[in-house]
């Protein structure tokens, strides 16, 4: 049996020998010789392209197919697929157009985009029918992006003798069926996608195929003015309503506040630390819109003295800029969506998630840019705002998701994922003329909150730039996955000692505290602490638990525990602590 991580890092789309999971998937595929459709869900960076091209080569050599068609999400990926195929002696034409009708004889097939197929499915159907064709559907969930896309994909590739579907991210959160994916009822009777072979992040990490990803989480205090003219404030990470969370998040991402410059400065420090061990390591900021992307690039230029690469999806030079960045050793790239999926820049080691998109699909695509391993020991750091839905995604990196139809609901987080698209289009001037006020960020302050790794949080609030934050910014650039947890525990202990020294100094000098009073980070922890104190107090007084909770509600105000906010729960905790006998 081959080592799971062999080879350490093959050129994109090639491998002298297969990784263990790739061989397993091939064995399963060929165990049924007449198999027509096959769905592989493998974590980004695991080597789906190598697997697909190896399968294509084997089918050609067996005489089962005469033509190969690859369908991918973007124009940039067309070139990457063609380059990868050429390394294993498969010639694919990335310049095929709908006006061509037939590929040149010198090619074994073509690479097209989902949008291209949807525009003229009859062209691609004839192309598929005219030879025994294997269709490779890269990131197949895009087949459900629009009704016309799904219909076009089905019309074009229904005649194919073989179809291989690939996905590296959680499936769609809507109920748009994905072409050529099989669905079957689950335990609740909901139609759920069936994956023929799955290789998740957790297994890939233990195999050494992908990097460990550390999420550096930042909270902070936000103030803003709403369209109604009200001035509001909130702290990222506290128990806010969905509207408040969305507006506070938008305030944090404003390049004119203090939050983004502070986070970018910390991210650049982290990149400097990693480059001591990985000299060509690069960083990527994923921005919501073009205006913010340019502003973030200017902030980074001020911090580093170097002009970052800026990639905007509507620019003709976008693909070329990504390729140049992948090949050089410059520090930063700032992009709007262009590199959220499928783009291979293996040297990316630090990311800043500065976009308003919150779907599991987009989040997984974005984080997938940082997990691609070149050699064992390389780790990645992604900087996140403390937004509940993003925290949930970060703690569920290892979770495998299937596509479920018939749910009758959209994204569960309730946040406005359309912000990204509307921001790219630009706000209409008429909006400003018809409203007395417009949304305005008034101020933002960043605090380091914690590091999340394998679903656990390490560390506590710290001011950016202090020794307390640097314990986690200064982690080594090379980290073996099995040692990360132990190292984070050590850094958490050292951070606590720094905090004790600072708080003692503040107390002695009478200085204002540098940080707000620490609160438990999650409602779950807050409720657990309150219930523990209620249990202690009930034993001491002989009163029932329910009576103690009722007394606390009457004394402190607020709803039942299940509906109480972090601040309301903290008030009850403080009240009980004064009464519990130690």
C-alpha cells in the first residue's frame, strides 16, 4: 500500500504514483466496468485533478473512450486543466468556442465552462455524440447555479458514455438539483445526494495530504449609523441579532476604520513568521467588492512597503496576474472571488477572510486555497472576524456534507449573502437620493479573540501588537499536525501569564484596562456555567433548580435561560456568585 501522502507534492495535475485515496477510488470505479456516472467528493488540495486525469488515461488505454471533455467553473481554470492534462500526455483545447462545433484533430478533447455550455448546449451535445466521450464535471455543484445551466448540462452531456463528477466543497445549500448526481431518501425522507467516494479534510490531514489550518479569530467594538439615522454599537462575537451581526460585520470590513488595518497588520506579521521557515509563503485577502479590494491593497502597501497583486474578476489580466503571483515570491494578493475556487497557488499560507459571504459552500472554497500541501509541516493561518456563522464553519472543517433537496429552506444563518454580488455591481446613485440617511461606519476597534484548531478554541482577548497576541502570531511556520494542539496549549498558558502581568500593572498604576471585561465566548458555555452555579446554590439552600432560575429572572430581569443574551446571563452569574458559599 502506498503512503497516504505520496507523493509529497506533485506538479498540479500530475503524479508519478498515486496517493492511497486515489488508488482506492480507482479500484471502486473499475469494480463496476459498466459504470456510467461516478461522484468523487474530496477536500481541496487532495488531488482530484490527478485522479480524474489518471482515470481518463486508463479509459483511453482500455479503449472505452475516444474523447475527453472537462467542464469547469471559470476561464482561468480552463488553462490550468489543459496544462495539467499535457503533463500526462492528454491534449485538451482550452480555447474551444461555441462557434467551432468540432475540436481540432490534434486534441484529445476540450475544456469548457459551465456558462459556455449553457449558452449553446446543442453545440456541446453534438460534440459529445460524435465520439465516445468521458465528461469530467469539475466542482459539479455549479451545474445547479441556474435553471438554464442545469438544463444545458443535461442536454449537452446526456449522450456521454462516461461522466465523472468532482466536488471539493460542501454541496449547495439550496434545493436546485445537480445534473447527473443521484439522490435517494434519507432517514427523514429527504432526497440526499449519493457520493461514490469521499475523502474528507480530517482524513487528508491525518494522512499528511493537506495542511493544518489555524483560524485566528478577531472580535472588537463596532459603531455605525443605520439608514434610519440611528447610531448603534455592538461587539463582534457577542449574542447579537442577525441584523446587528450583519451590520457590525460590515462595519468591521470598512477599510476606513481601525479593525481592518489592525487585522491586516497582524496577518502580515504572521506571514513574516512563516516566511522564516517557508521563504516563498504568500498571503491572500478575499474582499467583498472591488472598492474594498483596492483599499485593502493600499493598506498593505503602507504596512509592507510593497504593492500587492490585485485581482479583479472582470479584468482581462486577472488569470495572468494569478499565474504570476503563483510563480513569484511577493507577499500579498488581494482578490474579489477570483481565487475562491479551484485556483492553485500552493504557496498561499496566510489568508484574511474579508468578505461578507457566509455560505458553507463559499467558505469551504475560500479555505481550500490554503490547505494545499507541498511538504509535510507547512501550516496555514486564516484570519476571521468573530461572526457566529463563520465560527461554526471553522469548527466544522472535517464535516462531510451532502446535497439535500426538499428542505424548503435556504441558508440557515440568515445573513445577507447577496451583499457580495450587489457590491460587485455597485450601489445605484438613486438609492442615496431617495433616502435621508445611508449606512455609515463610524468606528471599529480590533481585539484578538482566539485561535481555532480542530474545533477547539485557544487563547483569550488581547490587544493587537501586544505580547499576548504575539504568542499566537509567532507560532512556528512549520507545524506537524499532531503537535499543533500541544503547542497551542503551551501558548495559551504563556498568554495567561502575560495577561496577569499586564492586569497587575494596570491595577498598580490605576490605568484603564486595555480590554473589556472578558465574557464567555459562547452562549453554550455561559448557560453551562449558570446551570452549574444554580446547582451549587440549590444544594446549599435546599431550593429546587426551577425556583432558583425563577428568582434570578425576577431579580435580574430578562427572558428564560434559552432566550437570554450573553449580558443577561452574565448578570445572573454575577448575582449568584455573590450568594454561593465558597
